[in-house]
DNA sequence: ACCTTAATTCATCACGTGATGAATTAAGGT
DNA sequence: ACCTTAATTCATCACGTGATGAATTAAGGT
C-alpha cells in the first residue's frame, strides 16, 4: 500500500550492484522463446517479463537475433553428450542413445531444447538448417562401425532420428500423459530396443520376428 | 514492354467474371502458412503473393484468424481415413495405419498437413490443443479391441503416435534425404512393423527378440 | 435499360514492432 | 575526492501490422 521506496518507478541511472539484469533478461527470453517461439516473442514482452526497460535488451544483447542466439547457446557441446554412446559397439547403442538424449532434456537445458525443437520445425528456413546439422553432425557419427552401404547407413540413421524425435515431441512438447510422467529408465526400456532395431536389425523385420 | 491494357494497375471496381480471387487468396495463404507458420505470415504478404489488394483478404475471410481457419479446413474428416484401419484386428493394424497416414500426406492436403503439424508444435497454446485432440479422437479409437488395461492402452497409443509423428517430421518437414524420396510402400514396410510392435508386442521386447 | 449487389481499390487508423541516441545516475577503481 | 565507465531511463523513429469504411466499377438478374 505504501509507495515502496525500494522500487522507485522511474529512477534513472545505475542500480545497486549484483542485480544480474542481463541474467534476468536471458532467463525471461529463454522461457518466452520456449513457449511462443521466435516470431511469437517480442523484445518488449521479454523486457516486461524481466521487469526491465526494453532498451536494456538492446544494451546487453544488441538485437533480437542476438538475444535469440544467446538464449539458445548450449553450455555443453551436445556432440560430447553422444560421444560415450559411440564408444559402444553398434549392437548395444540403442538404450544408451535414448538415455543420453533424454538426459539432455531432463536437465536445466530443457527450455533451450524446447526452443530449438520448436523453431527447427516451425518454419521452412529453420527446417533446412536442421537438415544440414543432421547431415553434418549426427549422420556421419551415429553409424560408425557398421558395414552397411552408405545409403543404408543414412536411412537407418534417419529412422532412428525419427523415432527419437517423435519420442521427444510426444513426451516434452505435446506432453501426452502417461508417457510424459514416466521415469526415464522406463522410457529407455520401452524405446531403446526399437532404436536398436533400426540401428542393426534386418530392415523390414516384422513384429516379434514374423517369419512366415 | 507495352503498357498491357489487360492488367490496368489501379482500375477499381468489379473484374471480369471467373477469376476466383477467393481461391487464389486461399491458395497463397495455404502455401505461406505451410512455409512460415501463422506468426510468420502477414496478411499483406498473402495478398501480395495472390496479386491482390490486402483489403480483399478481409473482404473474403474477415480476418487473419478466419483465413487461417479456412486454410486449415480439411475437405475430408481424417477420422474417416483411419476408420478402415480400425476394422482390422489389432494384430494387423501396423502397416495399414502407416499407409493411411502417409496417404493423407501424399495427397493435395500436404500443405495443410504441414501447416497443422508446424503450428501444433510451434507454440505452447497450439500444443495444448493437439494434446486434447489426441486424447479425444485418436487414443480412444486406436486401441479398441485389445484387452490391455487402460494405462497400457494409453501408453501404447502414445508410443505409436510418437513413432508416426517422428516419421512424418523427418520425411515431410525436415525432409531428410534418402527417407524423403522413398516410395510409400517401402516406408510402410520399414516403419509399419515397429508400429505393430508398439500396438501388440510385449512392451519391452529387445531387438530381434532378445531372450537372454 | 435499370438497379441491386458483389468485387475491387484507396486512404487511413491505431498500435506494436525493433531500434537508436541522448540524458541521467551510480559503481568502483585510483 | 575524482573520474571513467557501466547501467538505466526516456523520447523518439520508421515501419509493418491487422483492420475499417467509403468510393468506384462492373456483373447479372429483372
């Protein structure tokens, strides 16, 4: 009720130390980009969400593109997350692969991951980018150590990508309900084997081994 | 070179009959929404793309929301596309299910489908909508005729949804390359069996039946 | 031939957008 | 105590957005 002297509406100039405005802006941006995507998020909204003057967003980040880039910057190279999986023989990569990917999503990186997947699918331009990233970083490594011909390697890697992507979307984006709340271990047990099949089994093997 | 009298820049009033302006606007909208999503597409851009005055968009559709709704209106109820599949016993639904869904995407509905999937994933609001649709329309029907308990039915339906969604995204949205150009029959043979496994096989069966 | 009605254009609104630059204030090193 | 430098606010731009309403022209029934 009293006109709080600690929050003087429009006092200019520098504030008390250690308020980490930059951090607050970044946090707000991460959350809003994750929820509404790039186009659906305005700088002013980010500023309001962070309780900060819009001009500060420019001050710290330079512009919307840069803010987005910063929001999506990963602290750890995701390739490194996958590398332990690649040490294993192909015949045992299914479950560890799923586990590694889920691990990324269960961490504090989840909003970032959400933003990445949302924007990667949201428009043609971004999808093209994803296509390239996949070609360059995933495909080449995922199937190392197998002796399928090139074409088959690519196809298998893409089927794996599809299975994993679908899992991520149903669990973390759309959040369908039993699935979304299942413990990681269980999801790994459910989906890991299918990934393994795409990795190494004969390619059109029926359900439960249909030999007829 | 000559100042074409057939295309008089700013002549007002009604045009020659049978130009189907409404149709052109709708077509432009479908294509642009499919490519850039809802937020990324402006009415003026649609108008320019259809070579038409922006006010006409309002004249015919009333506003952006309505234009979007009209762009996404499906000529056939997708539930009817699935219903033949549901006639079959659960043990044989895998491949037909995949084939039915792919059929939808290989038709002239593809841009509409693209828009639907893009917007459904693009923002939290839309994702929530998708969650509801799935609950109401897919889940209940997909597992009819099995005797798993309720929880397991839901989980299986969601795993199927994930597998199919992932396939659609890699093939039609991101268009990863061997996969995107594969004939439908082949994709059905590749993915159908996995769907079948999610539908009916014991839930954590390993690759190629790992009994060890 | 006439008249209603639909299609089209134009001018214009109010608003939110991303962006910039100057003015102000405090922090923090010296 | 001083001075540079960083953080913050404010005013302001130019522009694109979705939207509306009046004015104009032809279509098409009678």
